[in-house]
């Protein structure tokens, strides 16, 4: 992954320049994790949540505006609802590749059905 400094509009040079944001002390987060989906319930609306899952562009989110790459091993979301669902979605390239794979396997099976078996006795 490449990072560039072309878009430096929102770059903060010093740590002291970051404004402090008070957090709700009664913040709670509950998660339910499965293979391709994570469900999160929180009362911390608008407070960033760090998720220790490797980022990939196919991750989608419901209940937050976007998924942000914070490092290759972490994602961040800013919840807009109490219930958040992060799931692995498929895009058009994935669907196209799966269709091509199935068609290729069907052609291979039909080829072996139509051809004569080899006679090794002669």
C-alpha cells in the first residue's frame, strides 16, 4: 500500500494542534464476530471505534458512514447508529471471476464426457 503526501490539506504538524474531545465515561461496546461479519452495539455515537481486523476494500459497513484504513492491521469506523454491521461484500469483479470459474469447470467436464477414453491395451 502506498501513502502519498499530495493531499496535505488536513495534515496536523504537531500533536498539540489536535483539539481534545471529551469522551462519555459510560461508553459501552458489545460485539458479535463471525467469519465474514461483525455486529457491534454501542452507545458511543460519533466516537471512533478501532477494529482489529485487516483492512480490505471489500469490507462494507451499515450504521456508519465509512470504514477508514488506520493501518494495514486496523480499521476505524465512526458510528452513526447504535447498531453497526461490518460485512465482507463482493464487487462486480468477484462475481465475474466466479462466473468465469464455473463456466471453465463446466467446459472441462463436458470435454472429458465427450472425448473417447484412451485405450492403453493396444
